[in-house]
C-alpha cells in the first residue's frame, strides 16, 4: 500500500550513494600517547608529551591498508590529529608534529604515506581531524579554549583553518571527512569550516558535519557496532553543535526526515575495557580483541541494518597493525565473503511484490534486500514469505530496508521466497533481492 500522505522524498548525493556501497571501512587511530600509555592531555594542559618520543621504527602504511583490504574494507579513515594535538603530517600551523620528531629525521609525512597506500590497495581515503579537542593548544569539547580567553580562541580558530586547509588541499580527493564531536559553529565562537569544505572537498561525505553541507553522515549513537533494528537514512539533523549527539532519535533516524544523513556505525577492534576505550594500542592487550564471531555479528547489526560498519584499527609503537589484529581482520573478511558469495537465487524489480523462484526446493535461512536508494528510501513495512509444501509461510517482517537489509530466520526448505511491501511512500524499487543458506 502506497502512503496517501504527500511526501517530498530526500535522496542521497552521488557521494552518499558511493559511501553506502562501500559498506565497511576502518578507522585508524595513532597518536603520540601510544609511546607513553596513560597520558591524559586533560590533566596536563600546556604540558604536552615531547615530540621526541614519537619514533615508530617500522611504520608501514602499506601493511595497514593490506590489513584493511583483507577485512573487506572499501574505505579507510586516518586520525590525522586526535585529542593530544600532535599532528601526523608536517603542519606549518605550529611545531607539534612529526616534523619535530625523530621519526625518519622529521622529514616524512604519515598522512602522505597513508594516501599513497590507499591508492595502491584501491581503498578510498578519509581523514579525521578533531576540531573539538586539542591538548597542545588547551582546547576541550566542544572546541573552546580552556579558560575562555577570546584572543586565544581566535588564535585557535585560525590554527584549525590552517590545518584543515593543509589536509583538504594537499592530498587529493578524499572519500570521507570525520569530525569527532562535530565542529563548534562560528556563531558560537568556533571556526568557519563550511567554506573550506565546499572549496576543497565538495565531493566527500562528512561525518557529523554542519547541517548546511550537502553530503552528511550521522553518528549511530554508540561505539558498539549496533545500529537500531530500523535505521533510516533520513533525519532532521546530522549534528547540532557542541556535544549534542541527537540520540536516540538521531541514532535511528526519522523515516519522514527532511535530509539524507545515513548513520555510520563504529566499533573499536578491541573491547572498551582496553586502553583508551579500545581505540589505541597498548602492549600486552591482544586478549581484548573482539572475536571473529563477534565482528561478524556486528556486520549484521550495522551493514545489515542500513548502516556502514567502521571498525577501529590500532597501530603499535613500531608503527604496525599488530599480528593478532591483522589476523582478526583477515578472518572477519574471509567469513563475510564465505557467507555471502553463493546465493541460492537473486532478482530485482519494482512494485509491492517480488518473488524469488528457486530451481529446486532449497534450504534457506537468510535474505538480503536492497532498495535503489538513488531514488529515495521508499519501503516503510515489509514481510518475507517462504513457499513450502503447505503454501507460503511468513518467516520475518520489518520496516526499514534502505541500502541493505539482512534478515535471518530459522532454516526452512522452500521453492520460492516472496517479498511483500505492505507500506511505502511510492512504488518500491528493489535493486537486489537475494536468498542464502548461511
């Protein structure tokens, strides 16, 4: 049944469609406190760790991206500057960066290496830059100078503009830009980042970016790899300002939302009880790795719920993905490939019903449904029915489909699987409908 209410349906930009197709990415965390675990910049304002301790002797971004590729990642986001303020590229904005470290004599650039490795491994590059925190410059959430000195705030805003200009203009086209905690807007005292985005990276998707940017992503509302069971691509905002993350409603989105801002679902590769919430490396913590089965389950609760899965990747003090982590990434990627490489049948079509007919009665327990999101997110309610020797039997139901919905149900022998869209805002357009036995 098509809804009778008039509804102007938001649609993704080409950048947002490409991002949805990527499905899995990695978020690579590296910062100076890896060399001195336990350092908390919030307890040491004005006393940053010396750049002289940053010296990863075997740093190899090719090894990082090889691990990402083995996990099935199609994109990678490097944390170019996290909360300490230490910059992984030789910034001209201040002195606290790799250029004043002993690593490769202060003559090299981790961001540049990362970009080249992404190109080599055919992975789309992204960059994370925290506007909201900077221990070196005495700035804390939501991007205000500690103490509130207006002159220092002006100076900090100028530093942000200089650094973002360097990152967004020096390394080619970026796939994703990550603001952790958003960016304090100019009207509340923050830097004006929109003109920079539009000038240098107009085709990137932007996580927690200002609402006036056209290709937005929103945070799912947790760091557990779990999207709501119905996770709509539309919302009424991706981010406000400060630390207002707009959840739970922002986590699940709004089917009647006015903007296209799909959720990205992030999770560290190590448990939250590990160092720095599992996002950064610390010696002798391999035991905190999520198991392969746990990561596979997070695929179902993110990609399978119309979101993207962004998995944290730690880098050790040698500059490498630890062997145990690399093995876990490879195992995860192989298992996802195994589960979804051999469909029993697939089809596409439009309309309220679509039936998959099998060559012979087959055991199935999984179905994947994908809408043609380029023309909007139309389905509002659906059921799946399996044809048994006693006729059609309902095996599951749901509401949101979007880019991808994965439904699991008990093993059943069927000769066909029928998708029935009982409610939609317009004619359902099913890009792909697939049955599996996993």
